[in-house]
C-alpha cells in the first residue's frame, strides 16, 4: 500500500541518518496511521463497491436461483415422467434382456454345436490341406494342360477355318457335281437317241429319235389338256387339270415350249376367262367342259400374242356341247365328230366350222356309192380325226363307244359325203382313245393314247403305228419303251403331237414335271431317194444357197426344200425360212438346221413367196433367191 511504502522509505532514511525522536516517531506514526486510514477508506470504498456488486450479483443469483428452482421443479417433473418412461423401457428392456438371455443360451448351445462342427471342419480342413498339398502338383499339371489346351484351341481354330474353307469348296464341288450330273443326265438322254433304218411296206424308211431335257417354266403334268404344234417352232399346251395343283388342279395356262431353245415359257395374258377340260384344239378350241358344265364355245389362239379371241358366231346352229370329240383341220374348215354330250350320251354327229365365214353347218347328208354305207361310224368319244394333205378326206380311228377301246378305221370323202369302213390287212394296233394322229403323204400315223379293256382296266400306251392307206396295212415303228418307265398318274393326258414328219412326245418326271421331250422324225422312202440325189450332187463344190424349184403343195400347206452350199457347210449355224404373201406380210416360219420344212395353215389357191437364209458361225450369212409357190384349190 502507498503508506507502507512510504514508511519503509522513512525507515531506510532513519537507518541511514540515525535514530528519530519520539515526536518524530509519533508524527511518523500518525502520518503512517492517516495513510493507513486513507488506505482503509479506499479499501472500504472498494469493499462497499464490491459488496454492492456482490449484493446485485446475489440478487441476480437469487432470481436465477428462483428460476432454476422453477426449472428444477419442471425438470423434476419431467425427470419423473422420463424416469417412469425409462422404468417402462427398463422393464421392456429387462424382458428383452431375458429374451436375449434365452437367445444367448440358445446361441451358446448353437455355438457349442458350431464348435463341434468347427472341430469337424478343422479336421476336414487338415484332410483337405493334405489333399491340397497333394493336388498342388496336379495344379501345375493343370496349368500345363491349360497351356496345351490353349495351344490346341488355336490349332482347332485354324483347323475350323480350314474346315470352313473345305466346306465351301465341298459345296462348290457339290454344285459343280450337280451341274455335271445334270449335264451327264442330259448327255445320257441325248445319247439314248439315234437313227435307224427300217423296211416298212417293202421300202426303206429312216427314223431319227432325239431326246432332250426341257428347262424354263416347266409345267406340271395334267390330263384333259390339248397339245398343238405351230410351224415346227412352238409347242403349245393348254387346259386340263392336275389333281395336285391349285384349287381342283384346274389349269387355264397357255404353256408355250420353244423348240429351238427347248425352254418352257408362261405366256403373259395367255389365260382365258374360264378353265376348259377335255376340249379339242386344231389352232381353234371347240367345245369342252368348264367347271363341270359342258360348253360349246369356239376360241382362237393367236400365237404372236398368246391371247385367246372368241369369234362371234354368224348365224346357223352350233353343235351341242360335248367333251372328248375328235377334230381335224382341212383347208379352211374344221371338222368335229362325236364326243360325250349332255346326260352322258355318246354322239356320232359331224359338224363343219367355216373359218372364213365363222359359222357352223352340220354334216348330215351322207351319200352311198359302190356298196359304201351311208351310215356314219358308231357313237364314240376319244377318237382321232385326220385330214388328208389334199383336203379331200378325213380319217377316223379308234375311240371308245362305252366299253372296250376301239381300233376300227373309217374314211369320209368330203366331196361325196361317203363314209366307208376301211378293212385293214394284218394286225391292227391296240384299240385306244385320246391318241394323236396325222397324215403324212399316203400314210396315217397314230401314237400313244389309252387302252381300255373289256373289264374296264386301263393302261397308258406310248407306241407308234403307221398305216399305208393304199394297201391298207399297219406297221409298228416304235413300241413305246421309252415312256414305259414313267408312272402315268394322268391317264387322260395329251402329251404327243404330230407336225409334218415329226412326232413330239412329252414325258413326265417322277415329280410330275414335263421336263423331257422325245422327237421322232420320219424320213419317207421318196425323201431318202431325194437325199441320195442331193448327196451325189454334193460332191461338187457349190457356194450358193438354192431354194428348190419343186414344192409339195396342198390346199393348206406348202413343203419346200433347199440345198445348202457345200463350201463351208460345216460352219452353218442355222437356216431361216421366210414366207411372204402378195399383200406384203412377211413371217419367219422356221429356224434350224433341217433343209426341208412344211408350212401349214395356209389358205387355198393363194400364192406365197419363200426365201431361205443361211447364217454362219462368224455372223455372216447367205440368202437364196426368192421363189413363189401356190397352194392347191
């Protein structure tokens, strides 16, 4: 304190200067006491201030204490509630603890079992460790095996690539093998043909047979159809039915076969409005069956467009509707005979269709002369009717009169209207129906058909016979062995057609496709003599293409021949025969390597101009001179 400090200073001074007097000491003490009093006053002031502060603090603390007391009361109540809640929780916890104790007991029991299991597993682990140690060597071997397997996989991958490449090569080889097999089959088929010299009726005949595989839009086999040949270049099949194709297998297609390319084609727009079955066709279609109903329609097929045209009948009566009738074209007329009419009645009437005036006339007034009967042949269906080349006669062969097939032969003189049954010397062919027939010079040829026995059994025929109409007598020129291997599911099929000196026959395959064609070519004795003469002349070197001056003319056909040049004859790839009318219409009627062709379907007493062109393998060509020939009246 300050007074104390001062006293100390005085003591220090007195000690230095000497002893003080009592008064000085008293003064000094008074001074000292006053100083102490001042100090105490100050301290008292300080204490009072501090007391006031403490009092204020105490008041504040009292207030806080009251507040704390209130809070304590509230907290006490809260704590009581919490305590009660905790007691409740504690009881729940005790219950859970009890439950846990039970679970612990269970777990302890489970742990005991697990310890036992662990002991077992430890023992097993020891065993497995031993096994693992023993398999460590195996693992090394496995790694070696895996490495070997990876190498083997790479080898296998390379081998698979090689196998894939080999498979591709095998497929290519198989395709080549199939092509080679097809070519071999085609060559085998072609090589099965040949040329044969036969003696018939005491004269030498030459018969050539060729067989080819057909391509393109090959149609299915069918029955009740017709097959016609146009100009020696085109076969046309129409109508019929195939039970395995379409709704009821009904066919309305016009299927043309190009003979030069041997390819079937499906003509665009070659369908008529309705399907016709068991009709006849001689460039025109007459009568037939449509949807189970007999019809008497006449339709004409234009081979240029392959479209049918139905002409308007100009007056007169038409023949009753029928199926299975015979038809033949003579000059500008079409004759039909017999057939099966309405109600299943067989017919033996004859009708004549005039193509120029488009009307029908019945042929009824038959005459009698020289012992010939005026009665027509018996009623029948499936017969053949053939017109002679001069257009003066028609010949009727075979058919069925309701029992066994017939093999009788009749001739009708068109000018005198005389029917005569022809008595034939020697053996006649089997009776048949649905066959093909034609007249070549003085010979009647028939082929194929169906033979029905007296018991009703049927078998398909494929033989070919020829009749010398001047003798008359029959000869068999082909026994039909070529078609004997076929299974004929369509007994009423029409698969053969004559044209000139050729017979075209279709053969169905095992899958019912018409993919094989046989061409039978007849060389008559007079043609053989002509060939001999031409060969003798051929020893000379000729560099011109000559159209022969002589032609075989009938009212509806002209057969011309030409002599090719002997110079470079082996380089000729084809001949083309052109026909022109006096009105300026020009047609290509033949293309091929033959040196003779018969153009049919001509009008009587008309002049036609012919010219032939030879084309060489290098594209060069040579024309003959044009020559005119006239059909007979």
